[in-house]
């Protein structure tokens, strides 16, 4: 069991994209926590935020993190951007890698309306920046390794695999 890699970082830091590629390269399974919650509840993340509110979503994240800790091995796991703020067991799931991006990178990626639509907390740039600043120290604190995630996917993957 174990042998997991847990990707943490802000919205649009590339956790899902890099996670999928890293899983293929390292022959692990890929799990995305937002997708796990959607499968578990039958609702999309945006619907959970709208109808059941953020507190319920955070509860579902903790439930997911506990399941991952008890039940999952040999996987690359993309967390939701808020998980390090509410889940204290991420390091027990696997090695945590913080995909560190500048706010400019994040804001640029979230210019795309489709990317914004999936994320209820990405509607206003000011609120986004406030959360970004609040979370930076939390991500650093939860990280076993910090990866510069501003560049190309090939570069980021190379960096992760080089150890
Ligand atoms: C959130 C990030 C989202 C998703 C939800 C809340 C956050 O995941 O879990 O919208 O609080 O940062 P991504 O980091 O995959 O966008």
C-alpha cells in the first residue's frame, strides 16, 4: 500500500493535467478529488457549493481524504485547491508535492471561461487573490517538496521525476 503522490496547490496550478501525465509516466493510477466527490454525491462541485454551501463541500473533502488514507495505494492524487486548509492527513496519504505558481500564472489560466465555470471560488479576481495570499503559507507548510509549476508540462514533469 501507499506509494502515493499527492499534488497540492492553488486552483489552476495544473494538479489534474500534471497528475494525469505523472500517473502515466510512473505507472500509477490517477485520482482527482473533485471527481471523487462528484462520483460519491452525484452532484458537480459547483452544484454542491450552490445548494449545500462551502462547509458541506469541505466536509466531503475530509471524508475523501480519510478514505484515501485508509484505502488507496500506488496512485497520483490531485487534491482540490482547498484541501490543505481543512484536511490534516494529506502527508499520511503520500508524498505531498506543492505545485507552486505565481498569481499571474493562475489568473492567466483562469481567463478561460470554461476553466472558471467549474470553480465557484474563481468568479472574482480580487477574492481569488485574497485566497491565494492566505493559502501560500498553508501549501508550503503541507509540502514535502515544492515544484515550480509556472513552466511547460514537460519541464514540470521532468523536475518532479528528477526528484
Ligand atoms: C477549490 C478548488 C477546486 C474545487 C473547489 C474549491 C478551492 O479545485 O475543489 O472549487 O477551494 O481552491 P481545483 O483546485 O482543482 O480547481
